[in-house]
C-alpha cells in the first residue's frame, strides 16, 4: 500500500508540535526567552526582515509595526508572536491544528493577538488573498513542498501589490548531506523536485521523543527557487547565500562550530596542506517584491 506523503508529513508535524518546546532544555524552542521579552529569531532572520521592512540595526523589527504579516508554515508561531509584539498584525498559517493551538497559547502568554488559519500552504484560502504587506517563511519550509510553482503562487496571491516576501531557508547544497563525519554521506538530491521518503523516530528538536513518523522531503535548487518566484510574479530584490549559521538548524552536528560561535559546513582538505577547508553554503536569504 502506498503512503500519502501529505498525510505522513502532517502526522509528523502534529506529533512534533505536541513535543517541541516542552522540555526546558529545548535547543530550538526556548519560549522562556520570548516570555522574558526576547526573541528566537536568529540575527540572519532579523536582518532579512529589517532589509524588507525598513528596520534598523538597533531595532530590526521596527519596520513591521502596522504591517499585515503572514507567517506561512508557522509551526508554533514563535516568530509571529514576536512580530505581533513589535506592532504587526500577524496571521500564522499552518496545516497542523496542534501547532496553531500552541501558537495561540504562546500569544496569550505574551499578551498579543494573532490570527491562525489551518491550511495547506500549497492552497491557501481566498480569505488570505491580497491581504498582506509581508509574507515570512523561515528555515525548513520548502523541503516539505512537492510543487514549488504552486507554493510560490500562494505567496504571490497572499501579497498586496508592493508587498514583500522574506524567506530564510536551508541552502539546497547543505540539504544534500546526511552527515559529514567521520565520513561524508550524501543521500539527498540537489533539485528537480526529487523526493526522499524516510521513517524515523523523534525530530530535529526532540530527537529522543517517543514517536515514529514516515515523512517525504523534496529537493529544490537555488535556480528553481528563483525561477519559480519570478514565474509567480515576484521581483527578486536580494538573494544571499550564507556560509555561516547562527544555529545548527538540523540538530545533527553535521556543522562545525567555530571559536566565534558560528556554525559552518566544512568539507574537503583545504586549499593548502594543513589549511582548513573553505565553508560551503548553509543558508540562503531571498527577498522579493510583488509587482
């Protein structure tokens, strides 16, 4: 019997949403930080939002005040709650009812209002069309999307004319590596929408959690991401590839943490004998505008 990839992925995210951020030592979801007035947004994500909205170095989220923001594939909604606290009118959209419930609980604890919409991000409801000044998507989103053309069309549909799209995402090159030590293992294609189905326990944020899921991920190259954004009516303003990361996004220790606290994908022997290899791309930032 064939497995429905959508159902398998939803099953994973429902289980993950019930588990993430529950443990006090959670690496990815330290909600106490938000409750204390801080943010879980990385500097890379904050800079991207600032660049798109007119934020400053001192206050990267200053530009979201008064904006209508759609946080697409929001999971537990942490970044959306922070933007709401900064003065944005935030809608969190996700296909996991459990994730959206927990996003509302977090918003209530912080004392802000957010709207939540349970939806497949490949087919958002008409009620979201043309409503937003900013669509925000962050790490680990498009690898779950089989039809990236259709997904980019939803981003464009959600935006008002002149609205901005901000996406900070895992670089497709980094996505290819299952592990880098003690040997290099590449188990994921670079692009073409190719898929990989896997059955595993736990998740990136709760590796010891007592659940098993069968998930399907999809590969999209940098060229495909850009082309499909343009095809959907978005003008590319910024495409930046980052060779360092603020965090270990997959939590699998395939990145090396340097003395500066930043993470790098180091593969190879280096340019000269005894020299360290040059870091490879880990993240990318895409900022685009709807015409």
